[in-house]
C-alpha cells in the first residue's frame, strides 16, 4: 500500500540551466523562468508528430467510452475508412469506472482517469493485446483530498504525471505511482479562476499548457505554467493565459506540426486553431484575448450528419498530421458519439470548415465524456 506523501512546497535551490529546470520540474528543484519560447510539442502521448525519436506511425488509437466504462482501440490501418468501424480491441473496466482520458507512459503501460471513482488505473501493455476485462496492475486512489473527479492528464519528460482535478493540478512522481492505494500528490498548482482543468500538453520548453473547462463562461481559458512554476507548486500566476470568444467548455488541446495550438470546445461545437506566432510565451505573465485563425465547426443547424464536430472533447494529432476528434454527438443526435479524422491536407485553411476525412464510430450509444484520446506507439 502506497502511503500518502505530504505535498512538497518548500523552497528549493535555484538552478541556472533551463534544461535543469525541466528535469527538476516535479523532482523538487526550482528556479527562474526560462526565456520566452514558441511552443513545439514533445510529449508523444499528446502530439507525437513533432517528436523525431518516435516511429513514423502509431499502432493503435485508444478512445475512452465514459458511460459504458470501456476503452476501445483501432489499428492505424482501420482509422482511415469512412464507415462504421468496430474496434479491434475493447477493454471492459472495473464496475463503476467512468474513464475520462487516457495516456501512455514510456514503458507502454496505459493510464486511465476514473472521473467517478476519484482514481487512476494502470494497465500493462500485455493486458491490452486482446479484448477482455483485465485487472489493473496499479490503482491510485484518493487520499481524501486528492484526485477529486480527475479529467485529463499528461506525463512530462521525466515521467512525472500531471493530473487535472477539481480546482487544481496535481503532480505525481514516478515512485508515487508504483503501488496501489491512497496517494497524496507530490505537488499541487492552483491559480485564480482555475476550477475545472481538463486537457494538458507539454511544449518543447517543458511548459505545461492546460485548458480550464469551466461552466462559468469567463473562466474558460488556456493557461501555461513554466518549468519553474511546476517545480515550485502552490498558487501561481500563469506565464500566459489565453482567452477567446471561441472558448466554451474547453477540453482537448494539442499542437500541430507548425506549432499552432488547437483547442476543442465542447459547448462551442468547434475546434479552434491559434497561430504559433500569437501564442509565444512572454517574458512576464500576460493575458491575451485571441480570435482563432481557423476552426472546425458543426453544421450551422447542428443537424445530426455525423460528419462535423459536435461537442468536441479529446483531440490528438498523429505523426503524419492527421487530427482525431472525439465528438460527443454523432449522426443519431442525442448522446451518440463519433471519432472524426481530419486529413492534414484539410487543416491548412483559414476561417471555418466542417467536413472530416472519415468517421470511425458513427453509431456509438454512449457519451464519451471528455474523451481524452491516446496513441499507442509500436
């Protein structure tokens, strides 16, 4: 049984190297902010198309099914057909689990946030080979205050897991994730108005980008925390806060191959793109209100065609530049869901566009919730 650890907010020695800051982001070292930088993705689970050390193609796309309590996976070859496409593998989770997001660690193990159960589940790579109901190899439970309704999460470059929960971000170091039981995060970050952090992505400088999927319209934002802020924990003023009229219950977040930022809005019925030049980090904390350069949108009348973004949740780019969108409402309306693929040749536009390259799931019967997607690498 893993014992809860006290959050570490004590002062730490200052490191002068920005690389050292990145490596120390959750290991207990702090320091000054790194120089302003334009984002470029490094986390293979969030955006592998910019990581030159990764294979040229993913092996499977994994999708959480919130209401059904299952995980579904499609091989890369089966993500290009414009048809109903049954999953190649379906994992049934323990009874009562409501999966919100998925992410892979370097070993190939898959982690799942259980929004209803206030916990994290880990499955070894061998448990994912075929459909079934495997027992998680690790279950990280709440210590009574931690893991309050977890939504999205992401691993940083040194294996620390950052989790969005009600009102804050929690950081778990690798040795705090190796045993089942009640677990206290090693570090917590809070900021004013930060009530429902959801999607997460790291850029090439180790900065953490987070969507706040607030039910209060004014609190919808993307916030950025530098490696130094990650190391320090506690109450932070984000290095950058982005706001936009396009934001409405913002959830998924990802960078494309040009360093442009894509943000999915569930209530906004869109996925908005923001140019890399507009989101470069400032030297001092700053708030910017931006209009998207482009957006993937639902039909004007929101008809159940199944070929447009309808209440977008999780998003992810593959290495070839295809954008996958978990869309909560599919062609049958109501809470049917669809996973859409947008070919990279469709994504260099300006303005609004609605037609995806293909539909993977067009008559699912379950709301995917946030539906944070993950790519499994060979």
